[in-house]
C-alpha cells in the first residue's frame, strides 16, 4: 500500500496513530454547540442565526464553516406555507385615516405600535388572536385570544398592552382597515389615551409587514405540524411561544438580538 501511495512506511504509521487534527477536533466542538442551538430553537434557526449566536458567545468562526457543519449534521431550518383565510364578507373601514406610521421616525419604544388579527385552528373550530407589537423592538406587548373576531377582541389586546407599558400621549397605533379597528369601541379607546390612529393604505397589505412577520413565525414555529384538541391546549402553546419570542427569539433586523434584549441594550 505504501508503494502504491508513494509514501514511506514510517510516514504512513505516523499518520495512522496521529489521531484527529486540531481542525477536526474544533469541528466536533462546534457541531455540539450548533446542534444545541438548533434544538433550542425547535429547528427553526438557520445558519445566519446560529452563526450570530456562536459569535456572541465568543466563538471565532466563519459563516461558511457554520453552513458546512450544519450540512454535515443534516440540520435544516423548518419553513412552512402559511394558510390564509380569504373572506369575501369582510367589512372594511372607510374612514379618512392615513398611514401615520410611515412618516414617523421610530427611535425608541412606545412610539409606534402595530396590531392585527389572525386565526388558528383548535378542536375542530377557530380561535382568533389579536396582537399589539412595538415596532421599535418587535416586542409583543399585548395580545388576546377569543372565539369571535370583533372590536372587543382587539380592544382587549390593546388594554393589556396599555396596562403593561403605559405609553405617553402621541403614540401611533397602526392596523389594517378592518372593522375591528375602525369601530367606535376601538377608536374611542385610542382617543381617550391620546393615541394617534394609523391605517394601511387601501389595497396595500405590506403596510403592516411587522405583524405579518410575527404571525408567520408563530405559525411556522409553534402551530404547524401540531394538532390541538382543545382551545386550552392552543392558548397554552400561544402563551409559551410569545414568552419565548420576546425573551429568546433573535431577529436579524435587531442585530440578532431578542426584543427584550434589544430594548435593554438600547435603553
């Protein structure tokens, strides 16, 4: 064999007994950390987020190396198609309310909040989730689950957000033009707290992309692939996800920090 490979016998036996190289040992240590971060994220973190976590913990490692090691471990971030409910009977608010959020420069928390509603499946029926998100940090500051999609549901989510954050007057609240945000119940609550109402431009769904992004993350990471026999099971899953989302889930737009960490470090 040595003659065929054109190497000396002493060199061959030295290689045979040498053991893994320093580079290989380093790869094994990195693989353990990568697998741990991937498991902690429930399989939704890809190489950019894994790389950011490693660097934050003091590991000097390149992005391409993380990609290579994740491929060798066969770790691939989950991504699911999102179901959308398209109801022809939806009522649209026709009030002359502009998109104030587009012209507001956000430099800190509690300057622009955004809200929306989505639906989730449980026990053969639907549950509606209304949320309030701070645009500055992407932190979810209020939410409410209910059996009906009404102004009372959105008002309850807003009430919880106001109790938790106590923003000063002048806060902008942005939403779509659904009747749940244009009705008297909701508009009166905004006015009494000195909140400026803002709405999507007609036929412009991307105006509220921050909340749509949260809904996508929620459904991909906590809802899809699971069956909820009761609404209590669903409600518990949503509550746990929101707690993890605020405290642990890192965002590329926040410098790969979680919403709470971003607020804390930029206070």
